[in-house]
C-alpha cells in the first residue's frame, strides 16, 4: 500500500461533543517533537481543531487516542 503524502509517526483520533448540539471526530497523523508529551499533542490538537471550529472550544472530550503509526 503506497500513500502519496508522508504520514506522521503517530495516529490520533479526537472526538468532541457539544451536548444536544453536535458531535464530531477528527483523525489523522502527527509527528511530535522529541520533548513533546501526550498532553502536549492533545493541547496542540484541541487548538488545531478549534482554530477551524471555534464552537468546539468548550466541547466535552468523549474520546482521545494517540498511538504509534507503525504496525
């Protein structure tokens, strides 16, 4: 299987919920810096998501996973 674009070292899934309004899931890959923690990546992803969707800034997190992208 060949991808045209390079992938990050980690795969993430982030699901946010605005109760009674909307729920959405974002997924993709990211390459953290060598000193970054799981929390750093979580904060980065929340900021990334809410830059495009400010209504999700105060949404509840219903799921967050960050795993190595290697099999």
